[in-house]
C-alpha cells in the first residue's frame, strides 16, 4: 500500500479521507525533528508538509521512494524544489486555497491601521481616553499599491475594489491584464511607492525580492503609507521599517511574516504598544475555512497523483 507521511497539522476529516486510501503516518510535531525525518523518509512514497518542515537536500537524498510532496499552503521556500525536479519528485502547492483568508487579513488590517485602532485601543486600556488626540481616516478612495500580482495579489485587489479603494499593481512577470476581469492599473514600483496610501506585498522570497523594501524605497514613499506584509519576512528590511516608522515616512504596518519565525526579542523589543502596528504569527492564510480547503485540496491531489 502507498505510504504517506504528514509532518504538520492537517484538517481531521481530510486526514480520515486520506487514511481510507493510503497507509498514513501523521505526526504534526515531526517538523521539529529533521534528524528523525531524515531516518524515516526512505519508507514513504508521499510527504505532506506546511511551511515549517525543511525539505532540504539531506531529506531528499534519503527519500529513495518519494514521488510526491503536497504543500498545505503555497510558498515553496521550505522545499528544495530544484533537487525535487532532479529527483523527479512532484511538488504540489495548494494554490489559491488560502487566498481569501489572506485577502481578508489585508483588508481588515488596512482598515484597522488607517483608523488607528491599535493606538486607540492602547490609549483606552491605559485609561487615557484618546478621543481627540489621535486622528484617524477612512480607506474609502485611498490608493492601495499591490506588489506581486499573482494569486493572492489579484484576490486582494478584488477585495479592495469592493471596498472602494483604487488599486495600482506592480509585477514585472505579469503579462497582460483583462480590464473586463479586474479594474485596476498596472504600474511600476516607483509610482506605487509615490502614490499609495497602503502598500501590500504578495511576492515569493527570491534573491531579487530579498530586502526589496528598504531604506531607499521607504524614502520614496510620499503618502506616509501603511505597509502590509503577508508574503515572506525578508522581503522587507525590518530595521529599515522601524526607522521609517519613527522617521514618519510610513504611518503604520501589519506584519504576518518575519525574517526569523518565531520572532526574536531583538525585533519585538523595538515594538511598543503605542505604535500603529499589528504583528501576527504567520496566520493570515490560516483560518478554519482555509484549513479545510487546503487540506481537502492536497488530499484530492495526492489521491489523483497516486491514482487511487
Ligand atoms: N502569511 C501567510 O499565511 C501566507 C499565505 C499564503 C501565501 N503566502 C505568501 O504570499 C506570497 C504570494 O503568494 P501567491 O500565492 O500569490 O504567489 P504567486 O506565485 O501566485 O504570485 C506571486 C507573484 O509575485 C510576482 N513577482 C515575482 N517577483 C517579483 C518582483 N520582483 N516584483 C514584483 N512581483 C514579483 C510573480 O510574478 C507572481 O505573479 C508568497 O510569498 C506566499 O508564500 C503567505
């Protein structure tokens, strides 16, 4: 019987369906023990992971039977995809299955930060009643700059248009826009930095995108935008972001992803409760609903791949 190993959490009902078809070992903590994974991977035909399992060359060199890797999510930076190709291992992300969840995060954090909810909350729980001392605004008619116009960038644009924002998008690899499909303007990075009131990042982490948002790009932002990062941590230089906030180049930020996860104290010690910011532990794509969609999708793809 085809053997499948799962090293991170999966929706229980989807797991039960998988167990009806395959010999499944489920250990949601196994991602913490790469040595053990290296030892046992040789026995498995399929592997299902989220973003914490490091599927590196050591794992792949021991994976003599492995033909399929299912990713319960979309970013593939924890998987050595080049060597998977060499070894003819099919890598299957759950493309689009958590896009609504991320888009809701981007819109809700945009509204919250433009309205300065974190600062009102902080002042109120300190007993300060900052009703007139903090000035807030509305997102209606504000300009959202989307950097990276793939699956999630497009979904975010769709949500933003429904909430009466205007949208600019930058993606050098995006070929053409069907204007009937979505009413946004394709733009360049300079224009996005200069015109946006909110900037949201939806890129993969590559050599090209690492530190894309840095001291120089912050200095080109003219509207003191809100910065939102749900993509990958190192795309924003975190030290430059904190400096940009204190130098009044941006008016707030929401970070769901970080250079180091869990975040290190050197970073969170720079955050104080009176700042207009939201920090979350890489959860923008994870909701009850998206977990079901993502898990069901990967179970379906695993089943199709092994033709069960
Ligand atoms: N925080 C979370 O829970 C969560 C959930 C889902 C996805 N993500 C992350 O969000 C990001 C986007 O995911 P997706 O599914 O939309 O990916 P995608 O591959 O569909 O889209 C990424 C887009 O970025 C574009 N791009 C690449 N390099 C670029 C550059 N230098 N400048 C501008 N655009 C560039 C690509 O052309 C592509 O269109 C990924 O990093 C993914 O890992 C995070």
